[in-house]
C-alpha cells in the first residue's frame, strides 16, 4: 500500500489549483506550474485539501499515486516558498560570476565555461565560490544544479571541483614514497 499517496496535500490560502482534463495547474504567489497527469490518477479537491486517488488493486497504479502526490506537493511548495540549491567551488583559482542569464565558471579549464540558466532558475554568487540556485520548479532546479556540477565533478584526491553544499567527498590517499 502506498503510504505517501494516501496522505492529503494541504493547500495554503494563496494557492489555486485548476484541473483541465489531464493537466493540473498550480498558481501561487511565486508563479505557476503545469503538469500532465497519468490517466490512472484521479484528483479530488475538498476545500483546502487535495487527495490523489487510484485503483488500489494494482501495484503500478499505487506507485503512480505516490509519485503524483509527491509531484503535486512539490508544485504547491514551489509556488508558495520556492526551492534553493547551493553549490560550492573548491580549488585554487576556481570562481564563478553571473552575467544576465549566464553563469560564467572558471574551474581550471583554459577558457571560462558559460552555462546558460534555464527559464525560471536564477543564480546568485557569493564570495566567488558559493553559487545559490533558486526557482519554483524542484525538478528543473535539481537538473540545472546537476548540469553545473557535471562541468567539473569533485575529484577524490584533493577534493577540487564543483560540489553540493551538503555533499561529502570521500578522499583517497595519494601515492606513497617508493621503497628503497
């Protein structure tokens, strides 16, 4: 049984949800998000509570119930409070700066890397080595952060690279002196 799918989603006063066929639209103070629903999922809205319903005899449909409940909850949280992801640059000479909708990264390559931020995602650089990404779409924010991290992943010997703020790099021992 899906435990997450059975939990109701509480809707704040400022959030308006509209259903148009198989599309769900969530509007809030920070913006609006749309998502296409699976045909096996039914949505019930009573006052300020949203419930996700499906056939409880099929395991795949129960998994979809939990998935879409989480997606809708993330949409509601995104349009009310938004999401943030922090990235850290570690290495000598590594720095970042923003210019419009671009993030310019100097991370040890011969030329700076220009990363175009997707629509709906904004970046703020503090102390040249801390990047804070923010937006209302959790999925898009996580993908943008993963794409930035992919430019220079942290390496295990010195720990240089782009990493998440809560990421822990497992360090390896370097070479040892030769035996004489």
